[in-house]
């Protein structure tokens, strides 16, 4: 395991909760961290920017209070996702607040910038970068990222197309630092499989949509519960970048998920919502192929306990082989 020091002894299971656009909020992040999983949210979920600072104040203070009361079992650290793309006109302001509040982990997406990494390193924070192939993985590390999130086929939202086994293998041939795996991980067996394949941590998103704390419509949560892998479609129409979405939400928006046109990637816009009248993630709901493992809407702590129980059972089963 090549875990950063700030994660050692702080996790109940080897999991980072992925930042879910619109959905991740302080309630979910704090619940995840207290249950021993890294909770994360996109800075752009907090609008306007004054709300972002309020969120940082609340999360840091509540976790500090929890840690003071539970020194033998402190909360996991939290993370903020920054979209490092030219369409994000809030990046500089958001980054300054992350430095001010010394956010422990920054997750960067859609671009890698040395100045962003240096700003986070200035106070001892770490940067994990989303990648969908080995080329972008090398670029991220060259520009100073501390770790990588391998976004493989089947992941919710902006997903890659490579098998997790192929992607992890190619990265591990040259990189021995922190490595996370994303892609249809919704149960304890898959968490252990991610580690067996060479990752340090599993990166889980879709399962946390169907939690009590998540800022998602009840219909969205219910659709996650009612769906399986066959209910997911892969398209770049809605943001300009390919991603996985729930077919039923596409149908409900008046579109045919089997006949979606291609979008112009040069017109992607993550600040205001993409290139279709039906907007991701407001109307078109993202989810990964692992939704079949989600059977009910529960509090985040209950979901994490299920994952922990399944993970331990998987370890015991394999050790007996």
C-alpha cells in the first residue's frame, strides 16, 4: 500500500467517496468522513462562491470537533474537487479558499496545472488527479500530482473506456505512488478486487447517490435502486466529454438513449452545463455500471458499514482458498 501519511489509520475501509456534481454536500461529506471514508465534493456545488467558504468552515470545524471527541478513532480527511479547465472561471478564487482552509486533499479533473499543485503543496496538502489512460497519468505526475485516480470503463459520470485491469497494470509499470480505481465499484468484493489489481483505494460514487444525505431528488435515488448495468448509456452529448448516464433519465427528457448525436468536445462547458437543452446533471442523471448492487436508499454510514462487512467477508473468503 502506498497511502499518503494523512490517510494512515484514518480509514475504516480503503475507500474515497467521489465528488458528485450537485449531489455532494456538507451533510454527505461529514457523514462519510465520520464513518471512515474520504468524503469529497466539487467546489462548484457551492454557489455562489461565498457558500463555498461557508461549506469549508462547517466541514473543517465539525470534523475538528469530532476528532477532539474521538481521538482513538478520528474522522477521515475530506477532499475538494477542482475542475482545472478553462471554462471554470472560479478556479483561482476557489483555489485560494482551499489554501486558506488547508483542504487536506484536492482532486483535480479535466486538466493538470503545476501552479495548482504547488499551491496545495504549500501547506502540506496532496493532489489526486483523474485520468482515463496512461498518457494523461504520466502528464499529471510530470506536473506534480501526488497520486492518480484511474477512471476505468463503467464509472459514473465522465468515465474512460479501458478495462480496470489494463489501466491499473499500465500505470503500475512506472508509478508506485497512491493509486485509486474508479469503475462500477459498489460492493465490498469490488473494493478488494481493486486492491488485488494493484490500486490502493477504491473510488466510489454512484452508491452514495442513493443515501439519505445526498442532495439528489428522490426520483434519482429511486432510479439508482431500480437500475442495473443495462440501464446505463455512454454519451458525450451533454457536456462534450463522454460519460455514463441513466437511460431512464434520458428518456424522461424526451431523448432516445439509443440514438444520441455526438457533441463537439470543443464546446464543453462545466460552469454552466454543456451543449444540450437537457442538462447534465440536472436533467440527465449520471451513474455507473455498478448500480445493480444498490438495493435501497440508506444513510451514508449504513452504506459504509455494508461495504465494510462485505469487504471483510471477501478477505476472509480469499484467505481460505
